[in-house]
C-alpha cells in the first residue's frame, strides 16, 4: 500500500458526520428495489431456511481459524482505517479480518455479529485512501441494514447458484425471488458506494478505486485515464439501442451481486458533484435522532431504522 495522505492530515481534514441517518445517503433505486424484494413471495421461507443452516456461524469459524483478525495489535495501519471510517459514519466498529487471497475483494456479513473481510489481493492493489473507501463501502452496507439480505446473496454466490438451487428448499422457489434478491443486491452497492465517498470525501479516490478493481494496478495506474473509464459507462448504455444487446445484458447481470465498475464509477462521480453530497459534507443531513418511529425486533432486540423492513436485518424474524 502506498500512502496519499498521512493519517494525521487525513484525520484532521475530513468532516465527521455525527449522528447521520443511513437514509441521508441511501440511493433511491436501492430503496425501490428493496421494496420490491420485501414483497416477493417466498422470501420469509428462504430467510428462515438459510438461517437454520448456520451459514453465518460456519463462516465465522472459518475466518477465525484461517485468517488474521485485525486489531490495534494486529496490522494496526489497516485496522485504523476501519476505526476512522466508523468514526466518520458515527457507527460501531465491526470485526475486521484479512484473508490470504490474491483476488481483490471485500465483503460484509453477519446477522448476529457484523464482520468485514478484506483480501490480501485488495490490500496489495490499493493505496490507503482507496482501501479505506472499500472498508467504508462495507460499513455503509452495515449501517444501512443490508446485512441480512446481503448475507443471503453472498451465500448463494459462494455456494454457487446451481448448487444452492438444488437444496431442498431453494428448488421450490421461483426465479422471481432470485431475480429480486440479485437486483436489489446490485442496487444496494450504489448506497454503499456513497458511504465510501462520505468517508474519503474525494470522488477521485472512489473512481480510482473502481478503476483499479476493473483492471488497473499500481504498475499501470499512471497511464490509466479515469475520463476514459467513465466514458465506458456511456458506451455501455449506448448499446441499449439494440434489443438483442438488452437481452445479453440481462443474461450477464441477472445473477450478479455487483453492478459493472464503470457504471458505479460514473454514478459516484456524479453524486460527488451533486448538491445533495455537498449538503451532507456541510453538515446538513438527516439525523438518527430525527427518527421518532423506531422499532425494535422482539426476537433479538435490534433497532430497526428502515420503516420499510418487514424482517429484522440481523436475525431474519418477521417484525411486528
């Protein structure tokens, strides 16, 4: 990792978003897709069955045994990126694990306890600001209450869709629930990207991070053009003029958990130039204290901040 700003300078120049409500940075299409997802028939059945498999517990046992759990005494430079990001977003710090895996990746899981995992390939690829943008992205998922549904999506992605659908309960479900889950998963990434930007507070960092994840690297970043990378998103949309291309796009993306990087880069670059983003950085945003209709899950006691939720994002039980 190469450093673009010293931790002291970065800490002193970034705005802390005290008491920010996740709705302040929620992407509107994320909200709409979640509404569709929660109304999908069969979802409660899927939630209960996946929870009964103990997937989260299996994953936690694996990462505890086979990865590094970061702390002030274990890779503190990376751990401190999490501490600062959580402070800016005004949220508790989840556990952070470093996984020996050459593929650059990161994900947040957890219904009982929240956990972020970053791979060694990601740490080698990104500089400190870029890595913090990714960690903050995962914090955005947690703060926005995405944990339950995204854990299911990650489970299906890890298990393999075809394998998962051969499970006794999944093969009874229609494609509708799988389409809805993956569609929302892709759109939830846009909300999490906004959380990443709110922490690094520089759209160029967010765009550069996505460029590297798409195909750049430290050896080529000096020759890579972010303007050309952003233009790829326009070229991709121009392909919609052909109905056949629209069909191909559907086949390419219907079981993807993430949108294509160029599309995400253009989206976050535009939001970084928006009045909405500037208002938040200036301290004008919806506060958690403004929500007077909070609910609490009767099963696990978790606070439910999203009024659209019908199921607890931590334990999966139906909300009353």
